[in-house]
C-alpha cells in the first residue's frame, strides 16, 4: 500500500513537471506579426488553389484518355 502512495505521488509530480515544462516551452514560442502572418496565409491559400487546379486538369485529361481507351 505504501508503494501505491509513492507511485501516485510520483505520477502527480511528473504530471506537474510536465505541465511546467509545457508552459516553459510555450513561453519560448516566437509568434509571427500580423503582416508576416497575412503574407504567409495568402501564399498558402494561393498555392493550394493552383495545386488544386493542376490536379483537376490532370484528372480531366486522365479521365478523357481512359474514356477513349475504354470506348
């Protein structure tokens, strides 16, 4: 029974230490400013749209080619 109490105390201590470490890591994060965040967001959205369009065109070409082969 004494071992269970030691284990519980150890788990609580390690959990407490984990959250302290987590808080410490969050304090070390450097966040982007608004302008940089906006530029990067626009770049991600634009590249996603372009990549989606490329995939759609390739899909239509493959679909048309398979239609010719099958029929």
